[in-house]
């Protein structure tokens, strides 16, 4: 669906902004725009990854029999490729925290749910968002105060090959811990099971997205202002007072992130994009829903929007290629993302313009992006499944 590609293009360009754009500390409209991209674009991409899984395994009617088994193999191959590709990109040494390997693990974890109906998927998504962030907090405390994680990492082939924390990092301690990010994919799967071509469905999803964003961000704002000890607790781990301090943690990363050291229960009330809390995931899911609805509604109602947004749609149609390309470009150019040469906004605009130009030109001649084509070829092994 063109609207989904448009939303995916917005997510990829949002990650460009988070990685090579100006720091939100510049303030003003520019700083606010960059702040919006922080974390929320990755959450949107994760949400749309769940949508993609359902598209592969059967939209409103899940595939069964041999077709279903072949679809499962296609998803598994994609997951393995993403883990390998993400690990390889991490080894390039850029300061970008590559998200692909985390997504690959999420694919494997949610795959057993692919036959469920929308109501069941929505219920599981709700349950996971209420339970998993708290479980992550407990596991992270266990890692901080124990040695079991180090013992696991010593025997982790992925950790040795990639020079990372391996499975422990992907599941619990990385920048996108699977335990807190998998609810985004399940929510995306639930939405993809619905008829997104229906204006009524889109209207209901818009109301749901708005309600989730209000609950997530509004609940965090109330907690930060009304619950004693929350703001001092967050402040005790060091915050940027000039950017709003701890009280900004209801929506902004300005207050920093949970450090993983000591008692950080106050962070469980934050909704900032990288706090990995229940309120954060609820809010991020709401924003993702709203973006998806706006994109699908816009291209369905107004042909002019579809034509004007074609460069972003092209980016979304080859999102893996474009995402990988910007990391390779950062590595090849030797960009120090903490001290970019020239005006930082100019760097972001150059990256975005190059991505859209290349995507548009490529789409004139080929149906899929180069990495998308390679991935599709790799999944042809599914044809041998009986």
C-alpha cells in the first residue's frame, strides 16, 4: 500500500534526522523538529515492521498449509539477514546505534503470532506493553548486580564475531532492547490485520492513536508533576537543565536515559522515547498509529499528495537500502556525528535529498531496491518447503 510506504519513508528520514541532524539543544523550531525525530521515528519503523510481517504472511486472511509454512520461512530468512546485516554495520564503527539486528530478533519472537486475529493481537500487545518494560527493568537490575550476563556473553558467538554484547545486548542492554520494543511490532501486526482501505477503520485508528498518545504522554506529565520523588529521582542521574531538565522526560530525551546503575524506579514514569517504559511504548505506538493513518488517508483522498510525496514514498519502498546507505555513507565520509562539518542542518538536508533522488531514479527502472531485491532472492529458499 502506498500509504504504508509513505509512512515508512517518513520513519527512515526521521532516523536520518536523529542520526545526522542538528542536536535538539539548538532549540527553537529546528530543535523541536529534531526532538520529534528522536526515538519516535524508530518506533514508527518498528510498528511498520509488524505491518510488514502480516503483509508477508497474509493480510486479513493468514496463510495456512504449505503457503503458510513458506511465509514463515520467508520471515525467518529476513530475520536472520537483518541480524547479520545489523551486526556487520555495527562493526563499521560509526556512532550510530544500528537497529536492524534488534528488529531481526523481534521478527523471530512475534512470528508465532502471525495467525491470530486483530483482537487477539491487540490484547497481546496491550499485555506485553504493561508487563515487558517492567520485566526489562528487573532484568537490567539483575545484570547490574550479578555476573550471569558476563558468563553468557563469554559463550555468545554473536558477541565474539561482532564485538558487541551479543544476545544480552539485543535483548536487554542495548539502545533498542527487544524486551521493550517487541510490543511495537505486535501492535503493527494487529493494525495490519484490519482493512486499512476503509475510511471508517482509519477514523477509528486515528482516535485510538490519539488516545494512546494522550495516555502515554499525559500520564507521564501528570506523574512528573504530581508524584513526589519522581523528578528528584530522575534528576539524581544527571540531566540537561537548560533543555527542560527532568520535567521534560514526559516527552523529550533532554533528561538523558536510564543509566542502569542503582535504583532508577523514577524512570518508570517517563515517556521519553528511549526510556523503554510502559508509558513510552504506549505513547510511541499512538504516534505511529497517527502517522500511518495520516499517510494512508492522504494518499487515498488526494492524488496531489501522492504525487508530491513520491520521493518519500520511493524512500519507503526501499527503506532497507536507504537505511543501510546512510550508515555506510557516514562511515565512508568519516563523519564525527558529535562535531559535524559545516551547518548540521545542511548535512541532514544533503543526506535526505540524496536518498530521495537515488530512490526516485532507481524506482523508475526497478521494482525493488537493491537490498530488497537481494533479500527477496534469499527468501526464495521457501519454495522448497513442502
